[in-house]
C-alpha cells in the first residue's frame, strides 16, 4: 500500500504523512521524485528514520517518533505550522482511516469505548491540504468493511477524501460514489465487492 501511495506524489510537493503505513511512503518514492515532508508539530524537511546509533531524542514528529531532518530543514511553532496547513500550503495529506464513506467522509481518530489519544492535526489537514489520500486495509480486523455508505464512528471531516488506497485496490471518491481505479495484484472485482460496505462502480 505504501509503494502504491508513493506513486501519487510528484517531485517538489509538500506532503504531510500520518502515522502508520503512510510513514513508509518515503522508502518507496520513484527515482527522481523528492518531496518536502511537513510534520504538524513544526518541522519542514523531515528525513528518514534514524539509525539506532543516530537517534536524537529532541527530533520527533507529530506521532512522537524520532526522525532526522534534511539539509535546509526548518523548525517553527505549532501556530505557524497550522497556518501553513489551514492556508492551503500543503499539497497532499496521506492518512490512515477506520472508515471512509461513499461521499468521502473520514473517520480516523476515535472508537467509542476505547482509549482515545486525540485527534491531532487530522481535522485541519483534511480540509487544508489540496488533496487527501487515505491508505488503509480494506476491512477491519473483524472483517467488517471500512469503505461504507455512512461512517458510524466519530468523523474527522466531511466530504474531504479524494482517493483511497487499500490492500485490495485504488478508489476515487466521485459525486456518484466510489469508483474503482485499479485492482491490487491477484484481486478480482468480486472480492472487492464482497469486502465493501457500499456500492463500487468501474
């Protein structure tokens, strides 16, 4: 999924990556493609994860993971960071999700009755970034669909998702619902249809 999502990024774009699978995307960028990674806690120019002997505990991303920074990186406070995000200066946000609805509603921060770590910057990112891509497994651990008619979990944003990449395929949010763009290798359309909680068209 990370390798497929990496193909969505264009050279020179400013990109915010959510925690989890999205953080693996830089390892899969095509040759000649360099992006500038923004972390909403105040780093522009995030580099790869550090080697064990190169960890600086003062360099962390918004997910509390230790990171490195690239030459030319800059640091700033959260107010300026969210000014960038809300001002439309982030080209793409790539996020994980618990549910995405047929009209592009996103639920990715809370499950009722379970520990909530906080919504973080997701609510601002999904409305400030020029394009929002969700990377997630097609179904939850119990097998229930994560692509649904209506989200039943607390929403992060309404009608904000542009494209969804799962382990079964790639889907675009359109005015008519979810459109299958491509199938994952070895997956047929019937498998996608059976695993999806809303109508899919091609």
